[in-house]
C-alpha cells in the first residue's frame, strides 16, 4: 500500500485484498459489522470480475468507499451496472469525495460497456436522494423487495 504522505489530496483506487482491514472498518461504519478482515478479503476475491470496491484515500486516511457491480445481461446488449455501496466518513463529507467516488464508478462502468448506472437508496434517506439528483440521477422505477426463505 502506498504511503499516505505520497498521496494527492484525494486518491480513488480499486481495493485489493490488502485493503481488507480498512474496507471492513468502512463497511462496519456504514452497514454494521459484515465480517472481519479475512472475510472481507475473501469476499473481494469471490467478487473478482463481478464487483469492485473503490476506496477514497486522503492524507488523513481512508475517507470512504463505493462498490460497483457489473454483470452481463441476457435481455440487453449492455451489462447491468449497480452502485451497490457508497459511504463517506462524516468528517470527510461535503468535500466532493462522494461525487468523486461516483464519477470513478461511472468511468469503470463505461470501460466495461455500460450505458447507465443504477443505484438504490432508502426512502427516508432524503439527503442521499438530493445528492444523487444533484448528480443527474433520476428515479424512473418502483422497486419491490420481499424476504425469501428456504
């Protein structure tokens, strides 16, 4: 891992299993604990080719992360692309880091043949909704979910 002093003010790069400790910390802050460093590293390896994690680094450390899933689709020529996670630590918010993470995810999606980017956010998360709308996202669908059990 590059020394933090060598980084420009904010650098966004693809996460590797070597980043699993910091990624596990960021995920836990955002979603609650989803496993330790080893589990996070294993999930990064298991998602190779389907989903990537991006980490935003500042001289003060990891500021946030985003995950992008790109999957082939039977019903369309373009792959389906989904921004599955976007989180910036509180002290780094309102500095353009979230927008930079989305921009980097969009660039990766374009490189992989996508023509749009889909994301989900909570109905009550009006702050995130305003952020996404300011970036040009629209909500043309209604999404349903239900638990499934064996």
